[in-house]
C-alpha cells in the first residue's frame, strides 16, 4: 500500500476538510478545452475574412433542429432534455477523491466500532454533501438488516450508473446525428442551387447552406457532443467507484466488522496510487 501522508492523523484531517468543502467545482480541463477550441476556430474565421459569413439561420435550423429531433427518435424527449441538463455535470462537479472517500468511510467505521453503530447519527450532518452516503448511513441507524442495506445500496448505485450511461448515450447519438444532418443540409443546398441556376442571386445563399451545414455538424459533433459524452463516462466511472466504496463501507459497519478488514477490502478496488493506510 502506498502514497499516504507520513502522519495518518493529519491525512485524515485533511481529507475531512476537503470533503466538508466539497461543493460544486469547475472542471478546468473541460472549460479550457471547449472554450479554447471555439476561440481558435473563431480566430481563424476572423483572420480569414468576415466571421458574419459563417452565420446562416437556415443551416442552423437544419443542423440544430434536426439533431435534436432525430435524437428524440432514438430516445424519449424527456431523456434528450435530461441529457442537456446533465451536460452541465461535465463542467460542474463535486470534488471527491477515492482515497478521501475511503478515509471518510473508515473514519465512520472506526467511530462506530468504538462508540456503537448509533453513534454515527452524530455525524449525519457532515454527510449531507454526499447524498448516497447520507442515505446509506441513515439506513444503518434505522436498524435495517445488513443484507438488505447492501442490496439496496448496490441497486441504487447501479441505477445511478445506468442513468449516467443513458445521458452519455444521448450525447453520443447527437454526435453521430449532427454530421449526418450537416450532410443532409449540404444536399438541400446543392439541390436548391442546381434548381435555380438561371437566377445567379440564389447561388450564393444555396451554396452557403450546402457548406455551412457540414461545418456546423462537424463542429457540434467533434467539439461538443462527443467530448462531453466521454467526460460524462469518465465522471460516471469515478462516481461509481465512490458509491461502491460507500456501499462496501456502510455494509461492513452494519455487520459490525473490524474496520481493519474493511480497509483491506476497500484497497482491493482502489488504484494503487490511491490506496490508504488508515490504521498504520
């Protein structure tokens, strides 16, 4: 086991402080990458000519409206709308490191071992920023059987994971549809242009639709939808590990097991760099 502070008591206090302050934080990598990419594209537009030439309402309607509506075919409208709200989670998230979560649940286990299970009721107010752990600890305090506690927690963790998978799936589907809608817009623009060759004034607007729809579709898919879907997958995996740590810990507390055994069990699912030595 590796990578813990030299003073375990200090490490526990630092972890508790980080958890108590663990409110929503901005993911700098997501913000920097997304904003930076659009700034680069916008700068290239400005240096190459008038950026206003890249704005075309019909092309936007085809790509944006078409992507939303076609994605709704694969999912329900509610799921598509929910995915748009979940997109914010790729930028705004709760900072909880796996080793901090492990120390928190080991601290609860040690407290319950020394003072009895009901003693963790005094710590509930400190757990409200981690709703999953708060509900889990509440079940133990209410005297629910250990097997039932673990079963409920595992089902809830799996349900949370499935919701995240669906939301990421909506974004990934939108990333597939957007370029296709861009291609459809290109065909629409070409048909309009070829159908009105006798009127030179229609060639420019038709050609704009043909090219800009492809541009919009590529930008939305590769600079927004697909990267955000991947980030949601990553965040979901991290949250799933945290919930698994909490479920294992609370189930162990409910069974009144030795916290040292719990430490060994938690370390089996933690990455080597995050493993803890709480009792050493």
